[in-house]
């Protein structure tokens, strides 16, 4: 498959914006870094990138592009964003501020505990669930956890990309042979 160079430009720009969003959230406060606001901003960025990549590549290729070609280009851009996010997190949590994981863990566990109590979880079951939650959060910040996150993120965003590709592909019917 020949990859349209626009995907690298748009994917790189979106990856840079993603890193800047995370950096600004970190500078403003760790609560914002792990808060829903940053997650929503990242999701909007990814969906916007999908649409922009779809339109730019279809236009660049003469107004027509197959479904699978546009889908694969969208996924390349998404993977650029996901890998940039992982690289930033590794740099932030391993180099810039190695103590940050404990702070993020405390904030995340507090939010998780409040949510679980809201669902009526208490006692030994709550304690066991919190222990398991802590383990999962810590694992998420390891290299293996980051790779797993990229894989699951790619699957999730791939489902959204299928919808975006379905709304943006366009076949040139004048070139089809109707014999």
C-alpha cells in the first residue's frame, strides 16, 4: 500500500497537540492530567484528526478513495497519536517526575473508591477491589502496560475509524466496468 504523505503530516501534528495537552494538564495540576477533561480533549482531538485526515487525503487523491485505503490512513494517524502519548508518559513518569506515579495512583484510587462506594461496594469486597485496581493502575504505567494500552486503544479507536471511513470514502463510479 502506498501511504499518502499527508497522513504523516496530520498524524504528527495531532500527536504534538496531544502531547501539549497532556503537558499543559500536568503543569496546571496532576488532578487535571488524570481527570475526565483531559480524556475528553484527547478524544475530541483524535476524532477531529480522523475527519481531517479523511478529507485531506480524499481531496489530495482526486476526490475518490476506497473505504479500506481511507480506514488504513486514519489508523496510521491514530497510532501516531497513541505512540506519542505513550512516549510522553514514559518521559514524564520515568524521567521528569518518577514520583508522579504515586500521586496519580492516590488520586485515581480515591476517585475509584468513591465511585465503588456509590455503587454500594463496601467491606472486604471493596478492599479486594481496591487492591486489584491499584495493581492494574501500576501495571498500566509499565512498558508492557503501555503496549497493551496502545493495542486496546487501537481497537477502540479502530471501531470509531470504521464509522468515519464509512462516511468519507468515495468510489469513482465512472471508472467501473459494467460488462
